[in-house]
């Protein structure tokens, strides 16, 4: 007997097929069925009236901390948090302990994923050995082991020659390179945005140029090598300008924005709460406006979380001693819906779904992000009008480091479906 799930009467938004209409989606044996297929009498029926039926959402920037840091997060707990945020596919960063810079480390992780994850979890491989920025990682072996992209996220290769050669090798193996854009010599020991509030608070400042320089570098090297380069967690106005100029010339450069960089400004740091410490840092209002403009005009094509869990004791120290990073998977969709769609009206629901589905899928060549017949039966049901309160104690993550506890948001996922099976429902 085939297993079937019938999603009825929802607003089906599938940007990959330019579809936005009230209708049904039928999943049989884990795949999207053709429109004309008869619904099996034993099918589970879900009434989606008032809901958006979208391809399963994709977050291409998460930290699940395994191997080596499982007190912060595990593959299992991170996957549950992803499901609760509406995500059916996530892409893990390689800055674990040890880092994912060898085929054996990647193989271990993917075996763990197969055994424990309730959503689809992909691995990235390190660009350099030990993510140290000194020697290229074995890119061919990493590709064979199953990585979907390369990155030294958490760090940034400073040697431009090494970065160029890494891009050339990545191109040979058909891999996109994702980069954490940070010039160490400019950033120094900065822990927050360099500006009025860093001066008032007496904290070391991190100039926006510390990000913008590397975005410019990546544009030049992407043009030189022809390798797609994706700039992670953009936060600065100059980064948006550089990205826009490069894309207008056809350079294979792309960028993402995380919700905290548009929801919060550097003023939020004034209470010295380490839950407001992230990398790159929260910036001033003019940078936020530039990010919103970049989203509105299509310069920025992808939304992501940079989900970065930390143990409570790690954050309960002086601001400049605390690790960078916050949780993101369970709050990002609600924040982006609330800010981009409802309050600021920067984009509509179609664009938001596009930035969370087909855009990241195409960038990394993932088999997801669409409701086309025969595609994986991964679906996210979204109630764009549901009002809810963020409660960090209800999180599925092992960590609690969020600055959004108690926030009232409008819009969230209400059911997450992977391969035709519900893995989470509100």
C-alpha cells in the first residue's frame, strides 16, 4: 500500500514553477505527485485553508557542533530545532572539533545524520586544513565524501593567493565556496560595530570595512576564476554595494542576510548582554537600511540563520570574553515574515519563499526547493498571520542563547513535512 499525504485548499507558493494559487499538493511514497493523479483513498488529509503550502525551507548556514561540541548542540537536537522552524533541509558548517577537513570526518558526520536527523542535513567541507587558512584542504576527497560546498566559516582565509587556488580547485569539482568575510588586520580585537555605541560602551570596535574589503576581494577572485562565491551573513552597506556592482557585471557572487542584522542595531549592546554578540556584529541603522534595500532590489538572494548555539556558562562572562553567535533556526522565519513582509513590506511572500527554497537549492545544487512532480515530498506549511511569542525555554536546541526571548512575532511555520511524513507540527 502506498503512503500518501493530501494537502488541500492551501495557497501553494512554488517560485521555481512560478506558481501562486489556491490548490492541493499530493505526496505519494515521499514524492510530489503529478497534478492529475487520483488521490488514494487511504491518504492522510490535511486542510490547509488559510495556510501557505511552500516547498520545504532550506537554511544553508547552521552550526550543529558535532563532532566535538555536543554540549552546545547535536545533529539530533539541531535537526529538531530546524523542523520546529519550518526547515526540511539545512547545511552544516565545518568548524567543528575536529573540523570537517577530511573525508573521514565528513563520512562520520553523514553517518550520524542518517542515524539521528529528522530533516535533511548536508555537510560543507573546510577550504583549508584545520580551518587555519594556511594550507588547502583535500577538496577532491571532500567532494567524493559528499560535501555540498566549501567554507572556512568562523574564520576567513587572509592569503589571497591561497584563496585563489582554493577557488580554482573548487571549480574543478563543481563546488560553490561560501566565505565568512572578515579582514583580521582591520577587525583586530573588535567585539561590536565601530561607531557611536562602541565609543560610549568602551568596547573594541569592529569597522564595517573589515567585512567590505573581503567582499570586494571575493568579487575580484570570483571574476578571475569563474567560481561561484557566496558571501555569508552580510552586515555592512559597503558589502551590499560591492555585491550589487559585481552581480550587475555577471560575476558569480551572491550573498545572504541573517535576521538579527535587520532586527537589531548596535544600540542593543548597551546593556552588555552577550546574547547580542555575534559575528559579524550588529551594525548601525544606515547599514540596516542598506541590507533592506539589497533584499528589495534582488542584490541579496538568500536568507539564512547562522544558527550558532553556545552553552550558558560560555555566554555568562564579560562581553568581550564571550563567544560570538546566537540561536536562529526557530525564530528566523518569524522574524523575516514580521519585518520584511508585514512591518517594512520590503518583499512579498513569494520572494520570501524564493529566498528560502529554490535560490539556496540552486546555489548549492541541492535536490530540493520545488514542488515539481517527482520532487522530494518536502513541504513547509506556514501561517503568515499567526501571532506568537518567542520562548527560549521551549526551544528544541540544547542551548538558550537568543536575544529574541519574549518578542512578539507575526507569522511562523505550523507543520514541517519531510518525504511525505510530518516531522513537526505546532
